C-alpha cells in the first residue's frame, strides 16, 4: 500500500457533517453585513510581501515570523495573505474605490499564519472582514460595533461573548505615550520576562498585551494610554461610548487592549468569549485612519473588524448544538432493467417540477431489501419505488419511511401534486 498523504498541520478539512453549520454561519454573517448596506469585495489570496510589511508593521509577530512567504518564478517575494484589511485597501486604491467617497465593504475567505496550532488557532483559518472607508465620525465606529453585536444575537451566542474597548489615540499622542511606557518598563527591567524584554526594544505597547500572569501587576501599574489621549481622540472616544450606551450595548473598558497590528489609531475593540482557553478572541478591529495614505492613496479615514469563523464554529458547536446533516426528503429506489433505464429520466422530470425537493437516487443497485435499508438509513421521509410492476401500470409507489401509513400508488402527475401538497 502507498503511504497516505496527510493535510498540513493547522490546515483543516471541513467534512460534510460540519458544512451545514458552516453554511448557516456564513449565510447569517453575509445577511447581516448586507442589511447594513455593505457590499462584497473579493481579492486574491497571494499578494506582494511588501504590502503586509508596510501595513501590518515590520516588527509585528505576523510579519516577523508568521507569514507564508516565498519567491515565485520571477523572483518576486509573495505572501499568502495573513489578513484582509491591507489587501482590501490595496484593491480599493488600485480600482479608485476609496478616493473622495464612502465605501462599505465586506469579504470572506481563508487567511494564513504560521502560528503554533491549537484549538482555535490554525495556520489556515477563515475570516469575515468588514471595512468602512471615508467616514471619520465616531458614529461609524458605533455602527460597526453594533453590527458585530447583532451578529452574535442572530447566531445565538450573545451570552457567551463580551466586548472590550479601548482608544489608542492619535499616532502623535501614542508616540508620546510610548516614551513614558519605555521609561516605566526600563525602570522595572528586572521584572520583565524574555518576551517583554524583547518587545521593550521593538514594540513596547505590546508588553501590555502579555498573557504572563507574573507580568500582570507590573502591567496594571503602568501608565495608561487612555490618560494620554489627545483632545480630539478623547472627544471621539466619549461620543462612541455614548452611542454604544444609548443603544444598550455593554462593554468593558480595557486599557491594555493594544492589538497586534500597527495600523490602528483611536478606537480598538475585541470580542472575547467567556470560555476558558487561550484563543478567546472571536472578533477584533478598530480604526486605521493612516493606512490608505500609507499605502499610496489619499488620506482616508477607515474602520473595520474581522471575525474568526473557526472560533465562532467552536462556540456554536459546543453551546448551541444545531441539528446538522442534511437529510434527503425522498429516496428513489429502482429495480429491474426497464426501471433502471426509465428511472433517471422520470426523476429529472420530477426535479424540473420540484426544484426544492431533496431527492437521493439509489444508484448503487441491489435488490429491494438492500435498497430499502439504505433508504431508511438516509433519514428520508418517503421511498419512491419504481419496479417492473410500477412500470407496467405507469405508476410510482410511495412508501412512508417514518410513519405507519399505507403505501400509495401514484401517477407521475399525482406524485408531483402529492409532494407539492407536503409544502416542500
Ligand atoms: P486579527 O486580530 O489579526 O485582526 O484577526 C481577527 C480575528 O481573526 C481574531 O480575533 C481571530 O478570531 C481570528 N484569527 C486570527 N488568527 C487566527 C488563527 N491563527 N486561527 C484562527 N483564527 C484566527 C485582523 O486580521 C484585522 N484585519 C481586523 C480588522 C479589520 N481591523 C480592521 N479591519
């Protein structure tokens, strides 16, 4: 026997018994995003590496160590997209979608990061991304956040997630704050763990994001970004908070929320599950007013978020067991040479009249008994039977598989009417 080839670690197959749940999730997300007036945009999975280095930031975990980067046959450095915001901005600038106009966009698809796989963290994962361009007001931040809250309600997981909110202020205010933070952590250098010592040089704000319990006291006592906001960012943040409060949305103010990508300013937020486990952020986003200009476009305010679909699926699967596994409503059995020749043509005519009907044809053959066994296992409501007898009488037999009812013999026209009356 030949050796079996397995999938790449952290890249998962989604099997038929899970796809119904995935479809339910995807349909709900798309419906809600569309209902807020957002339109779908699609873009490639591979981009120039430079796009991510210039947007996400050279000294972020993603760009430093998580990208799938390779040289193509022309020697160009390309990367599998680790996220969608930078690509959405690239496409928007390239096609003139962002210049002097408002755009509300969404996208859905796979992203790639070479992280250490564990539950909720994969190397290929799916995101829904939603981005609003051209609006600077805090009301659009509120719209975006209220949309995420609606997603959880529609999916029935609103009791399992909490919103964390922070403001990073303007780039200038953040640079000032960074100096204070470096001063503080330098004074407590001896108490820093290895990761934070490294971050002190490269990305000091990320020290606030440390999950190490031994670092928490030091982090809690650190200078607060929220206390160093510039006046405009403060007003923006206050208005956003009022909008959310007046809509009845509860949130936790989290001064340590800094996000792992460099492009953010002002509002940042994450939805976290109350479940235990390290990978508990199901959705994250914020404002990124400098990115369009940084990537060569005209200065354009922007705000958005991305949902990690696998993490939502994990929540749905553990807490809201939705019935999965699509069941055929009718199962067609045919036996005898004539029936086999005429059966599929008959079924195609039925499908023409009954496009909603889920109908499985037993093409595997065998005697009636074997076929009935499969019909029963399929979970179908009725078995439709075509044998020599039915052929000669121009009828089809309908056997109820789930109820104690008499089998009936129907003509093709009667069968169509019969199924129509069942409100398929
Ligand atoms: P992010 O925080 O890097 O932000 O990712 C957003 C979400 O994607 C995370 O909260 C998580 O649910 C999911 N996610 C990230 N990495 C993984 C992984 N390895 N396995 C499974 N799920 C993962 C962004 O990507 C930004 N582009 C969000 C954004 C849009 N900001 C503004 N607009």
